[in-house]
């Protein structure tokens, strides 16, 4: 081998290593399960449906779908096989949504039977034990047939397809094969008819059931179907809302107690993930709010569960501690910041006397920033934290910007707490919601009309509003129509009357209507504005507000440093200001150096104050 090809071989093998090394750990783990369990050839193909014996016993596919819609796939994850009993969980879901739980529960129980899936035994009151065994599943198809008639199968096929995120077909051969031989199921159906559980058209109901069992899926499909259950009924790949969230809990319950036939108790003890298997060799397992797993390997154990599929589920659960009862949480992490306004203020610049009131009354405003999904325990913790400072701050700002959802139980506790606080005079200000926010809707369902609750989209607006309340309550409300004199400008402090008069001669009084844009980012910066009446907002072109300013304050002062405007300034109200051209100021400064020195010093002091505030904010947030 010459030097160049030797070198490229080394590079190749490094690249391969890198490729493997950057594989996500879950993909690597599933790959190692596949490698290891492929060697297990135990178990046997289901043969009571003759067509199933044509399956290839070496097929082995694994797929995991996450609730954010990522799909991992290993081996024969795209080989189609018949869904069989795995359909039972999803058809039960459809029956619940279509007929309502009362009608479904009147016909089918939810007790584990402890018997094989094809047992003909019913409960003492002649109902199928649960919808995960054949009797219950046939009853379920019967219920759907009651509503949909001849369209029942098509409705089921479409629903299974929505769970999988693609249109599914039937395997005609398997369907015909089971129809020709399925006398045991036929006996179960007629027995159910005898007890009026299956009401009419027994053959048509059986046909619906046989056909639903022969729908073709892949391990990948099963993973996405499971992930839809794990994701509260919303398919994480397509975004389709397939079934209602409360239906999901009912389906997962019976999967937990009865999904693996007479192995269910052992399964929930060892694996602890709601699951359902089928004699086609498929298993679905759904871990709520985490992942969906789909496996395919057609050799079955004596219970009718896929041998390799079971092993994958057991290994995954053991390796990553996924047992659904094995959970831990620290509710204390749900508050990321808790402060009053001594270190953080709104972006609205205040007059000195306003500032003084805010400094004295800084603990009248409490801000709590929360993070993560808030459940019952997290909200309980928050309500206790709220009570730990007495007296309560009269203005309580609760920032939900980093809260993706609040559970119904949490929302109820929260609403009750806001009502109690409202009764003792605390105004709650909720922030951080987009319009149409689900979190906000869930909270308002439990907030009584009498509560004192206000709502702002942005935290900064909420702080500004709360500051206004404090200033107003303590007699410091500023009249923004009052005209101020240039000597009140912070930037011009220490200038003599004469010097100010000279400066005024160079300037022009400007008037703007509310809503007018006074300066725009990117424009040449060659003047400073001193506000005499009204309010302006300094905003980035994106609309983010940097500051709100009123009489006695200036804007455009950065022109002394930067020759281009860095932000837009808008008139919030009718505005009057004095515009001082910068070139004149510079010329004037050259004639009277002390004046330009004063202004430069004042500017430096202003910038330093802004920096101190910005640092305080950074420091506060990073200390949590
Ligand atoms: N169609 C099959 C039957 O009714 C389904 C059984 C199963 O997958 N466990 O027997």
C-alpha cells in the first residue's frame, strides 16, 4: 500500500469511528439490543391462523418514537406484518371517543382476566373481562359497528392510520385465512350476542374484527402509534389530535393491567410500561410523556408475546430505569428567580422623585419566574413559597414565559391561591403568554372572577405597570404633559443658566403626534433630543422595547459616540422635544470646553448607571 492510500485508510476508519461515536446513545443502545437478541431463535410462529406461518422468523425490527417526533429505527423496522391484537388498544380508544365511556363500560369490563387472550370465559355478569382480550375486542368492534354500520372497518382503518401517521392497508390473505378458520372467535362472538353484548349482525362484526387484525403495520408505525398515546393523543410526527387526552389515560390503564394477556402482572412488575402485543409478532409500549416503542419479531412465547420484543422492552426499561412507577422530581427547581425590584426595574426611565419612591417601596413588588411543566406538587410548592414572606407584597408578578404547561390539578390549586391572595389585597400579574396560550386557558378555568388578576404578555410591561401602581399609590404620579426646562435634564446638569440659554438658541422645538416615529435605526445620528412633554419608547426594529422615556430625559444621546442611530424611537403620546444638533454642540464645546466636559461626564455617569442595572439583572438570573 502506498503512503497516500495508507493515510486515507486511517482517515476512513477515523471517520467511521466518528460516525459511530456521534450516534445518539439511544440509537446505539437499540442497535446493541438488536445485535444481541437476533441470536435468540426461541419461540414459534403463530400457526392457528394458517397464513401467519408464512412469516419470516428471522425478521427483527425495533423503532422508538419520541414525543417531539424523532424516530429511531433498527433492523427490519419497515417490514410490514399484521397488527393483530395490537389493534385492540387503539380500537378501544376509538370506541371510547365515539360512544363515550359510559356505553363502552356498560358492555366491557376493565379487570385483568388472568387467562389466555382467546379465552371464552366471561365475567360473572356475562361481560368480557377487558378490551385487550379477544372477547372484549370483538365487543369493542361491535360497539363501533353499532355506530358506523358497514363503514365500521373503514373507520377503524382510518383511525389506526392516524395513530401511525400514514394510510394503512389490509393483508387480504391473512384476513381471509382467519375468517376461514376463526371458529373460536366466532363462538365468542355468538356467546356475546346471547348476552346482548354484541347486538346484531354478528358475522359483520366478526368480519370487522378479523379485518382490523389483518391491517398491515411496521415496527416504525407501532412506535409512532405508541408515541401518540405517550403524547396525550397527539401524533408527534403529524401533529394530528387523534384522541382526547382523558381517553389516553383509560387506554393506558387497561394496557397496563391486561395488555400482555396472562403475562400482564409479571410484565408490569418487571417492565412497568403500558404495552400491547399481537400474534403477528408486534409489541407497542407507551411511556407517558416520554417515548413510544414498536418492535416486530414473529416468534412467540407460550403467552403469545414476541420473544425478542419482550427482551427489548425489558432491556430498555432496565437500562434506563423507565418503569413508570420509578419516578423522581424536585419541585424546588420550578422557581428560577424570586426577587423584588431593588435590583431589577422596568425599562422605563423614571424621574428622580419617582425613582426614590420605587427605591423606598422596592418590596411592594415581588417577581417570581417559573420554569418547566408545573404539576400539582410544583404548584403546591409555589403556593407555599408565596406565603413565606409576610406581609405579602401587594403586587405579585408571576412569569410563565418558561412554563410549557400546567396540569389541571396544578391550575386548580393555583386558581384557588390567587383567589385567597386577592381577598387579602394582593394583585397578581400574570406574564409570559402568547395569545391563545393553552397554559393561560388552563389557569383561567380555575381563577374566580373576583380575584385581582391582571395579565401582560411581557414581564417588562408587567414590572412597569406595577411600578406605576406603586408610584401612583404613593403620590408620585408624574404628569407627562407638564413642560420641563432644559436645566432639569440629567445630561445637562451642572450647566449654568447662561450656558443653557446659549444651547437653547441652537436648538429647534419639535412636535410629534402619538404613534409617530421620531428617529429610525440606521439613520445618520447627528442630534440629541430633550423631551419636554409626553412619552416616547425606544425600540429595536424587531419591536422589542429597550426603554420608555418622559419629560426631563433625553434620547439620541448615543450620537455622541456612534454616528448612526442604533434603535427606533416612537412617540407614545403627543410629544414635544428640543432637538440639539450635534455639530453645533461640538463647535460650542470647542468655544467653551467646560461645557462639553460636563456633558461628556454626565453621559458617562448615565451609561455607567445603565451598566450597573444590566449587570444586576444578569447576576440575579445566573445566581439561580
Ligand atoms: N386475530 C387474532 C385472534 O383473534 C389476534 C390475537 C392476538 O393477536 N393475540 O386470535
